C-alpha cells in the first residue's frame, strides 16, 4: 500500500528536533551567563585590589575591601530579580610573597595585595530541562596589584 500524502511529516520532524534544539539554545544562554558572571567576578577582584593599593592613610582594611567587592557584585551579577546574589568568599592577602623568582630581588613582598573571589554559581535554566545537572559551579578570580 502506497501512501499518497506526506502531510504532517514536518510536524513530526519538528517535534523530534525541538527538544534537542531547546537544550542547545538554553545551554548557550546558560553558558553566556556563566561567562558574564566570571567577567564580573574578575572585575570585582580588580576593584578590590585597586581600592586597597591606592595611597591613603590609613590603608583600607580587609572589611572595607570586602565591601568594595560585595558592592560591585551586588550591582553587576546576574540574579534574575532574586535580590542580592549569594555572598562570595573573598580572601585578601596583603604583603603576599612574590611568586615570580625573576623579580624577587627587585621588589619586596610588602608591595603587593592579592584579592581572591570565589563565587558559587547556581545554574538558572538548564536544571529545569535536564535534572541530572544540579548543584553549583565555583567561579574563581584573583587580582594581584602592586601598591602605589
């Protein structure tokens, strides 16, 4: 028996391809949010390091540097209106050891400030489609600057 009509084949093909297409599109969106948040965390660590190296008396405390980083992240991280993002882990190292042996004799370790930021990114879109992807991804950024 030969079928004369192929009506509806496009609908069936679209129904088969649509879930795969949606996962790819929303995966691209989710990945772009991760990259954007990584850039914002990197910028926040730079802002914190910059705030700590500017010549001033007295020097900014670790709490003030944490406030600078938290204010930056509260303004720029993607949260989809859920309020303030979860608090990042901020580590401030003042007078850190110089890691590069080629310049170790030229500068002292007292000249450097390192600000590290760790942020747990919760997936926003993908877990709604693929339940096996759960949990968080830890984003990390570090900025080391020499005091002025």
